[in-house]
C-alpha cells in the first residue's frame, strides 16, 4: 500500500477488543534459554492454569527475570516453547504481536507519571494500540475503557487527580487499572513490590491479588518476599540452578521446600528462625 498512514484508525483494535475475564492457560514445554552463551534456564516444563496466581521465587541470578521476559515475549527460547492458550507465542511475528497485545505488566512502584491524572495514566496502558504518530485525542471507546478500568479498582472518583497526590494503595490501584485496561489474558510482574515499604507489602499484595482474581486474568509474578508469595499465590514455582526445584500449591511451600529452593541459605533452620512452615 502507498500513501500516508490513516492516523484516525486505531491500531490492532481487534486484538484490543478482548472480553474481560478471559485468562489464558500457560505452558512451558522444555524451555531452555541462553543469555550471553550461558544456559540460564534449562529444560523447564510448567503448566499454569488459566485465572490462577503463580509466584516465582529463587535466589538472585537464578533466572527469574529471564523467565518473566520469556513469558512477555521479549526473550526467545533457545529450545522448547512458551504456549499461551495452546499457541506457541514465538511462532512467527503475528503470534508474537498478538501475545504482546494481550499481555500486561505491573511495574516496580507501578511506574506512574506523577504529573498526569489517574485517568491519563490508565490511558497510557493502551498506548501501543494506537498509531504512535497520532495527533488526535484518545477515541471515546478507549476513554470509556479507561473509565471502566478505574471504576473497576474503585477509583473513578479520583480520575482527575494527579497520581502524585494519591496514597500508596491508590497508586497501586491505578497501576493495576493501567494493566487491566488492556484486557490482558496474562498479567506479569517482576518484583512489583520491591520499592514498597516492607510494612505495606502484605496489604498491597493481598489487594493486588483481589483485583487480579476478580478480573479473571492469569497472573505470574516474581517476588522475593516469601511470606507475601505464600499469602497471595495459588501456586509457587521455585527456581534453583536453572531448573524447577519446587512447583506446587502455595501452602505446601514450607521450610523443607524453601530449603530446597534457597539451599545453603535456608537449609539449616536456626533456632527461633521465622522460616518454619
Ligand atoms: N543480557 C544478558 N547477557 C548475559 N547474561 C545475562 C543477561 N541477562 C541476564 N544474564 C545472566 O542470566 C542469569 C539470570 O539472570 P536473571 O534472570 O536476571 O536472574 P534473577 O532475576 O533471578 O536475579 C544471571 O546469571 C545473569 O547474570
Ligand atoms: Mg530479577
């Protein structure tokens, strides 16, 4: 085709029009990922049910971020496959693009733009659905979606407030709305609570879980706070030495399982230690 792009058209509207509440099931089939010539993840197979909350834990450098970035579609496997709703997300550009558009990420401290309103921050969750050069105001359909997303987290009354003036809990809810406005089938996060005051992590974690579960999305998070992981996850995946050292229900991730994942750091529970199941 020739001529200038039609900037009035919304990009990928079909892919943006998914129904809410349709989380995808995710399967890693013998996934191997190399970074800089080193095998980081080795022959990992996992099944993550649709609509569940899975938390990935493990020592620093074990490959948690690599795993999340493979699920996002940013790091291609050296072998094996990432299947989302049965489709290999790396099987061609179209599959990858569709996957990226139906995936959302929650960021550390939610990465809000403080000088913008809550409403405008939520609209930014849809930025890749419209033409990057578009000089036009957001379409009414997208504005309605942003309002619905804010309403869904109970913050419609704060729509016009700059996020600078919101509380920590309200900021998180704006961050979640910005993710859910995409109507994702998969919601990913790499240590989203890393910069949160430790005394608030549990409460924010619980609230995050409630919002995500209510939306029906499938959630995969990396967390380093073990107690928060146990509280908000349905399933925990523990990585050690590039493989899966634990894969089971969160309430089975007790002292022994933790020792297996974190080995030398936790293999000898100390007297009065707090890591007993
Ligand atoms: N771009 C890269 N090039 C080479 N090695 C990398 C790269 N990114 C990560 N790594 C290595 O891969 C391993 C896993 O990293 P990462 O997934 O970030 O671990 P985690 O998130 O569990 O701390 C580390 O040993 C790290 O040094
Ligand atoms: Mg990491």
